[in-house]
C-alpha cells in the first residue's frame, strides 16, 4: 500500500505536468479559438461532429454533466455561433445540435491540436520499441479503466 502511494504521487505529478503542457499557450497561435473554450465545450462540439443525430440528453450522459449545466454551455456555444439547436429527427420531442461553419472550424482545430500534441508525445520517446511499449501500456490502461468508468 505504501509503495502504491509513491506511484500515485509520482503519476499525479507527471499527469499534471502533461496537462499543463498540453493546455499551455501555443507559440503559433493556430489553436487560439479552440483554447478559449473549456474542455467540456470542445467535447460537446466533438460529440456533435462524431454523432450528428445525438440528442442533448445523450451528451449529458456521455460527458456526465447535469442538464442545467449543459443548457448554459449550449447557450454559450450558440451565442458564439459554434452550434445551433435543432429538433431531433430520431425523437421529435428532443433537441439535437448541429455544428455551424464556425463550429466545424473549431472541430478541425481540435483535431489538428490533438495530432500536434500526440505527435509531440510520441516523438518524446527515442526508439520504436519505446513507442510501441508506450502504446501497448496506454492501451492496457484504457482497457482496464473501462470497467471503472
């Protein structure tokens, strides 16, 4: 148990260092608009992009946000012209969301940002063996955490 505490503390420091680096400012400014949004707001945009028929209730469930909070986030995203509410084609009693042209730009920035960050992470490793081991261990962690989440 004591050894686990040391691992947890070490991992916590590494995790926060990675988060700080990934959310830090970009020297090129190419992700400027996306970085003005919260992580949850970017997640909403990505979910709508990946699931065009998704309804607001499903978004709440997927990102574990109460409907009241979701409503205010959607209001902000609508005000910024990133998405619009639409009547769901699947369930006409519910609202879905549709990305605007500006929302698509944010989604494209998000995808480019992820490619940039992931490239930097992979390139921080020296050999193909290290890269393969990293991917294998990260996949193992993700698979084992499915049961937790």
